[in-house]
């Protein structure tokens, strides 16, 4: 089913009609538990006696999918098929690929409710966050198709050394890309990487996260239905072993990965060991919001709460540190604490909580460890700090949105990505001090500023070391990037250099240049 109401990351409330339609879809999806998935190697799914049971983080009694995990042989075959498909897909020409990717975007859009409903059960997103992500996935394909078309397939005639000689610059695909996606944006981050690779003429072996195989497989189905040849987009389900086989395989020409910095860094070290390979790597963040004395504090508290607690803080772009000027610190903290305390934590398939569960038992353990660590470090928990286990919530992974302080600015928690709804608040005397502290973390993905004066905004732009900046954004202090609107790429430890995802030049990451100098004939 389709919902025509367009939901984005800035949407705040679901109207009753949307809620009723979404409820029906959740019911329809629930009646299909467990969904049987087996990826796609060659033309068909992998079938196995043994499968991996995927349980919902909302309630672990629900087995929502049974997944046949790819064996080393399956991975090997998938790479073989994608490699064999490469010459044909490349030769098809960009105009046709643009049409196919655009058709796939419409397939996604036409079943946005179904994809979002599965995502709610699979990773515990709220309905609005899941719908927004599905819409973003469709827009990513549309946008990258548009970039390919606007650049006329990246062929340009260059200057001539002599009248007889002409040179053309042509940007060409590399071959097979391994695409390894994370659980937290299982559709959009996968769609972005796959869309970028495919529209430019590469073929793909895609591995969704082990915790989020459904969104990955449904996305791949939309792409096949849109016209992507099955061989050109192979799908292997599985965990770290499958991923590591893929990226260490010499027939894989390029690797695109979004996920933790530990995995991303080892990938950067290993995958380029024997020869230079293009790597598209997006890693974590420790994103700061700065609130100055001139800021609209209501807007700041709302923007920070949405970015710190939305989807349980499980976003690379989540806000996890706040530097607030002394003059407004008490009032701002009071407003933020009130928002944390009034946030509703619960089953997103049953209602409209502020946030649902975190993804797995290990996330709850690490939440406990961080809360204990804050207390042991002499810090204070101003709101939250609890694991919520009473009643039905005892069957899922629920923690409360947490606002805390620490006595030492060099405490490792100011630099460590937690991927949890925990935000640290620190007072500062002035904006420059806040910028210096924000820059002290190794990461540099997103950053937010709430301020009332233009010179403060300029100071922030001039000094902050992060790739994605937001000023006075009530809908999200550090989150909510949209294709074609907010290019999204990390600096420093957050990502590999090069053009940002969601931006006008992202496709360059999947292309290599060939210059063609010809004497006697015209190059084109
Ligand atoms: C992430 O933060 O993990 O900006 C990915 C956003 C989305 C997804 C970002 N485009 O909120």
C-alpha cells in the first residue's frame, strides 16, 4: 500500500488518518511473520536447512524473519555473477540506467507503508522515522539518477593541443562493488550506496546488517522490479564473516561501507593493502551542539532532544554532546531535562512513542555500563539513566533518554561514540571555547549551533571541524540530512575523504577517469 502523505525527518506528528492506515499495514505485516529470506545468488534465493532467526527488539518473543545465511561458496558465486554482469550493465548506457533507477524509486514509493512497517518491527523505529527513511531511500535513487543525467553521463570534451588532436574525459565505473550496510538506516544508507554504485555502471554485491536483513532484502526487490538485472545486484545475507570475505576478495573492485569506526578503520587498513581500491567509508560521530547566550532556548532544547533521543541515539549523526554558554546553561538544561523526562519510551508498533527500543541486548548492557561509568566518574545523571524492564517492556530492549554531566572535560565519554540516547551537557564561558571542545573529539560528522547573531554563525562556520553543519534547526540539531539538500560526509575519524553522500558530487566516488586523446578523428 501507498501513503501519499510525504513524511520527512522534519515531520513531528502523525495525523489520525495516517495512523489508522499505518496500523492496518502493521497488522498485514505481522500476519506474515516470520518472513523467509535468502538473499539472491545468481537468479534465486539461497536455501539452507539452518537459518538465522531475527527477533524484534520491540519484543523478542516475535520472530519476524528466518534468514538463510550465505556460505563462503554463495559469496564466491555472487561475486562471480556480479562480475559477469558488469560489461553488459556498463554498456547499457547511463540513460537507460537512469530510467531503471528512477523506476526503482517509484517501486519504493509505491510500497512505502509496507517497507516502513517492516522496519518498525525490524529495528524498532517509530512510524514517522521509518516512513521518512523509506521516502529518503526513494529520493536518494531519484537524486543520483538526476545527477547522472545532469552531468550527461560524465563525458566532457577538453582543450586541444593542436587542431588535429582532440581529448575527451570520460568517467567510468570500476566493476563489482561490495556494499556493506548498517542496521540503523537499513534502507536509506543501503539505497544511497547501491544507487551510487549502480547508476554509474558498477555492479553490486550487497550485504545488509545481520540485525536488519528484511529492509535490505525488500529494498533489493524494489530495485530488481524497477529493472536492475538480478546479476547486477546480488544479495548475500549474513554477519561479519560474510562482510569480511566480501571486502577481502580480489575480484571486488570497490568497497562501500557505513558502520562503526572499528570496522571501517580495519577495512581502510586491509582492503587497500595490495593495490589501491576505491573505498566509500562512513563511520561514527560524537556530534556536538553549541548553545549560545543569544539562542532561542526552546528551539535548542527541541532540536537537541530530537537529535539525541530520536531512534534511541542510534545514528552516526546523533547529538551526544552539548556545549552551552554559562548565562543560559541552567535554563537550557532545565528545558532539555523536561523533554527527556516527558519522552515516552515504548512499542512503536502499538502507538507513537518518542522512541522505541534499542537494537539488541548488548546495547542495553553498554547503556548500563555508561550510566555506571558516568556516576563513577563523579558525573550526574540529570534525567533518565534507567533500563525499563517492567511489564511488556521486559521482553524488549528499552532504556530511558538520559541527560548527564561529567566533571572532567577530558573524560573519554566526551570522545567515545555510544550509539545510545545519552547526551552530555557541559558549560562554557564563550563560543570559541565551545568550538575548541567540540573539535577535541576525533570525529567530525555533524555539528549544530543555536545562536541569535550572524557573527556567531560565521564564527561557528569558520572554526568547526565537521562535515555537516546545522544552525538553529528545531527539527534536529545534528540530524535529518536529505538528498539534494544536506550533503552528508564526515571529516576526521568520521569518514574517508571525498565528496559527501546526498550531495551533488557523490557519484564521483564510484567513477574513475579516463582521458581519451585521439589524432585524426573527433573524440566523440
Ligand atoms: C546516520 O546518522 O546514521 O541525516 C545516517 C539523517 C539521515 C541518516 C543519517 N539522512 O538523519
